[in-house]
């Protein structure tokens, strides 16, 4: 069961990172980055949550294989 959840977390994390890079290239984010020097909040949250889900999934998958 832990493997299935870990694989789902890895897949969701990869999707969130993909959407984060897409949101970072949007017009709104580029305008925000031009004036403030940082990308938009939504792009930042997608990337942060994607990385967190990806790391949690990899750690869960590692621990499920290690406990065998």
C-alpha cells in the first residue's frame, strides 16, 4: 500500500513541477517578474509543493523497498 501512495506522490509531484514551470512562463508571471524580480505566487507554490511531493514519494518508495 505504501508503494502505491509513494508512486502517486511521485506522479503528482512531477505534474505540479510541470505546471509550475508552465505557470512561470505565463504572461502574468513574466510581468510580475519584470516588476518585482520574482515569479508569481502560483508558480512558486506549484514548484514548492511539487518538490515536496516528489521528495516524500521517493522517500516513501525507498523505505518500502528497504523494509523488505
